[in-house]
C-alpha cells in the first residue's frame, strides 16, 4: 500500500509513503473527524490512500492572504 499526499488547492504531489501495513493511528489520521476523513481521504481499488493536504507554497499564500481561507479554491 502507498499513501499519496497532494495539495488540496493546487493538486501538486507533496509526497508518497510506500508502506506495507500502516494504520490511521500511525499517520495521525485518527484525529480527524468523520467529515474531515470524507473530505481529505480517499482510496483506490489497490488499497492506496490519497490524502489531501496543503503544500508549502499554498500555505504561504494563505498566510499572506488570510481572506483566501473563505474561498473553496484560490488557484486558477
């Protein structure tokens, strides 16, 4: 199983973990609410996990432009 991390704003691939057996507790995903799990996690037919996160560039953009938090997407 692999865990793929990508930015929820610009879709850039942030990273990938190749893991054979890992639990949500190991990744800290057990701290997400059910709504957050539905929004940020997905799985494919091979059992790979896809995690929506935020890249450094988008984080910095949000830090400098706090009004962007109200937008669903600020990258066109």
